[in-house]
C-alpha cells in the first residue's frame, strides 16, 4: 500500500491527510500525525469524504449539447472527443470576443481547486482583455 | 486570518465568535478552540442559533438574524465610554477615533435591550470581557459577511480589534474562518474582478509588472462581480460563461432566477468532476481530474500554503483543470500557456507576487508542511501573525477606524453616510460604513429565514453526497426544515411532519425538525440538497454596496404544514439533482 500526504479538500482549515492507496484506489484516509494544523485529528468529512473520487458517476467524457448531430441550444448533451470539445470551446470563446468585445466573456473560477488551476483560469480571461473573472468565495 | 488557527489553543485569552457555527463547519478549528478553553481561555458566542460552541461559552448572546451593527456599535460605545480602549495603540497606530466615537454615540447597551430583549448588562459583560483580555481573537464566517451590510459588519469587528490593540500579537486578531479549502488561494491568485495576483487592476504599476511577465497588457477596467452576472446576462452584456469547479445553480441565491438568466447565454461551459445541477444546464461539459488525482497547492484560512498530492491516476484522457484551461488557451492562440507541470505555474505566481510567495518553492512547502505568507525569500520563516510591526498594509501604515452608522430604512444608507461625512468633514478617500436590514418580516412572510451547513456535508453536496458513509450513514435523515419552538407551536408543526417554506422567490418542502436552539421566529435550512435547497428562497436582488455580496444569510418566508401527497408533488416538480438514488429518497420520505 502507498501513502500520500495531502491537504483536505473541504473547509478552509487545511488539515493534512495521509491517503492510503492500493491498486490505484484510495482505500483509507488517516490524519497526518503531529501536523501543525490538525495534530493527528480529522473530522467526519476528512475521514470519509474521499469516496467520490472513485464514484461511477464521475464524468469521463466531454459533452456538447447537440440536435441532429450539430450544436443546438435545444439539443441534448452528447459525448464527444476531447479534441472536439476543446476546439469547440476555443472557437466559441474567440468568436464571442471578436463579435461582442472582450467584456462579453465571463469566468467563474473555483475556491475548491488549486492555486495553479485558479491562476491559469484568470490568466485565460485577462490575456483576452477582460477582468470578468470571479469565484465562489462569496457563496 | 490575521493569525494562525493553532494560537486559539496556545495563546488566546478570550475567543469572540460571531456568525460562526464552528463545531459544525470547522470541527478542527473548534477542537483548537476547545483546547484553549481547557487551558483557561474564555469564550463569547454571538449567534441567532445556540450552537454547540454557544453551549460551551462563558457568555452567549442570541441576536436576531441580521442584527449586528447596532450590537457591535453598542460594544464599541461601552468600550470608549468606560475608557477600556488601548490608548497607546489607538494614538500611535490608527486614525479615526473621533469618527467612530460619533458614529456609535446613539448605540447604547440599553438600546440593544429595548430593540431585542437582550439584557443591557449582558452586552456590557461582553464588551468588558473582550476589552479587558490580554489577547482576544475575533472569529467569524458567512454569518457576518452574507448581508447587505457585510462589509460594514467587518469594519465594526476590525474597529473592535484596533481599539483594544488586538492586532499584531499571538492569539489575537480578526479571523475569518474560510469556508472553502482554497478561498484564500483563489483570491491570492487573482480570481477576482478587480484584483490580480499582484494587486489591483486599476494600479498602473501592477499592470506594468504583469505585462513584464505575460508579455501582454491587461485591462484596467474592473470586471463584473459574480453576484451581478445574472443581471448582466439578461442585459445582453455577457454572452459566454465559463464555470469551473463551482455549482452556482445551487449555491447562488434565487435558483429560479439564475437558471432563467443562463438560458439567455450564447454559450455556457461547465468544467467539473460530476454532471452537477449547473453542468446539466451547460452547452459544453468538460471533465477534469479531481482532488487526489492532481498535484498543486491550497492556501488555508491562516494563509498557510500547503501541498496537495496526487495519489491516484485519473481515467484515460482526464487531466487537471489547469491543463484543460491551457489546452483551450493554446487553441485560441494565446501565448504563455505551455506549462509542463503544476510547479511551473506556481513558479510564475512567485514571480508575479514575490513579496508574498518568493520564498515558497514546492520543495520548501513540502519539507516544512506548509508556510504562511508573506514569505519573500528562501530564508524567511513565513508570517503566521500579520502586523507584528504594528503597521497596516495601507500606504501610510496606519490602521483605520471606520465609522459605521445604521439606517432603519435600507434606502437611506447613502443619504445618512453623506450627512456623516459632511458633519465630521471626513476626507473623500476615507471609508465610511452603514448597516440596514435587506428585508423585514411582514404579515405575508412573518419568519426570518437563514441557511448554513451540517457537519456531514459540504456546500452543494457534489462530493460528500457521493460518499456513502456520509450520505447513507451519518446523514441518513437528509434535508430538514428547522424551526424555532414558537413557529412550531403557532402552526401545529411536529417533528417529522412535512412542511413547505416559501417566499416570493421560491419554495422548498421537507420534513420538520423543531430546534429549540433557534431564536424565536427563525427558520433554518441547509443548501446541501438539490431536493430542498435553501437558496431557492435567498435574496439575489439586494447587494452590499461595497462588496457586491448578496444577503444569503437572511430573507423572510412563510411556513405551513403539508400532506405527504403535496410534499411528493413539490419534490417532483423541483427535481433536478445529480444523485439519483431512489433508495435513500424513499427512506427519507
């Protein structure tokens, strides 16, 4: 079994957790002993809140709303390839900026994700000339 | 937080908790506080709900939802009147004592008693316990900020800390207990409409500095705040919305309005790990790696930068969020998104804000189990306590005492603020605050309605409801509408009967739980459950003029008992949620 020390993904306390991993599956979470923040203790969510990582309902393929095989607001979400999804988002974003200006795009970033994710996301918007970026800290 | 959360255990003499249900929402911080109490620390709790921490407190005050500024001003009034403030600290390190003195003059402990029934003697007891402590720590959460006067609430709290010299020392400070793992980090990274990782977008020096790293000029015009977005979409100003790692359909106030607004978008992209209630409304859904499947860093509530480790490989094709974002940026043709690993992004952040992060390499963060910013170089030990030199981050290095007044009618706030500014000759660039209630109970909606969390779940439940020991174990009872005893009595509600709570924005139906810990006239529920999400009713129309925050913690509502048939009908008509488990729905019925 492998052990990885990490930081809890729930509230802002920042408890450290040792994840025990077997065959690429998390099997147990233990509080990191002697850690400055949580000193060998964890709450219920820290101890048992990791199962979602392996949920069968996790998204594994991109989806685009389509009707009769083409994008349509009135369509249903259907699975597409990663290339198609990335190309589609990039072209829509570019087209919106070209047509309506930089401030017609808006991003909701995530207080649930890493610094690196958040930095990349705000850079994506600011590099296109807008400061229309906010996140769920308020909620 | 100005301070480190472990100081509650080791140094704080008086804990001042307001608008936080710490044991439910931050159990490990509560543990550190209880260690402090074992050591001999005293605790004051102020909240409309008599929480577990309130039951352990030396003094507990049950305020009405939203009644914060008159109460805090009364504390300040007593502290000034009785000369309990730290004269040396105030004189040497702050401005504005005269302004605050004037603003609190009418707010006596007796007025609080008259308006709420809270005995004046108890208000005085709180003021004296806080002011006389050697080190006192103020702790708060959204029970202070999610109001139309949230910013002014925090001005009042910082006034208390400045007046009593409770800044720049261990165990003291003004401490927002952050609700989400990386709120601090998302703000520090510049995921805000007016702030970049280097500072304000309106600051030319900041823009120059970013240009020197990105090779591109950024806009000087602040963007839209999240709370304005539904309106800006309806106005046709926002055409393309990209949401990642967030579930605004459930977490934003007034669900129905938000859903209606996003239908007007040309394109809505949602990037997430599940087909959330928000993703179901999207035009494009992009999957990404979750926690446990990617490396990176979070910054906790004590500004401590900590490492997040990859433990397992994600499914084929699934990459971290930053990589999805870079894939899109590169296809648009943007430069500067060719990062090979997360650490390269972090090293760019260190260049953008060397004052905070210069000394924080991945190697050091891992080796030292996290370090609090500012940490400008590799030899700096980090800063668990801010302001130890008694200097604020403002240009003149002084702390500002901010006068906060109160308006009986929310529409009078600007007028009253102007009168105060004119009367005292307050300079234009000096902050002034004001309080008011966003809504007042009336005949149609006679109850105060507020929301919060349960210890078993997290926010909109996207992750925790997919964990069986939480969803099917500890929390098998599911959503409940908690009511105070007087509400139950007047409407003949019993435990486990069905009820509907509604106001002009929306309605939810769930089983009733009579909660004697709630102040009279109060209804409480969570926003964990798509089948009964408190935010269906939340106020999205009013905002804090300074922060743009909606009053999510306060609205008005009516409640009535309903039959099981009506309950099922309401539930089916509002069903949108992503956890399709008939099993527990039947149990919970």
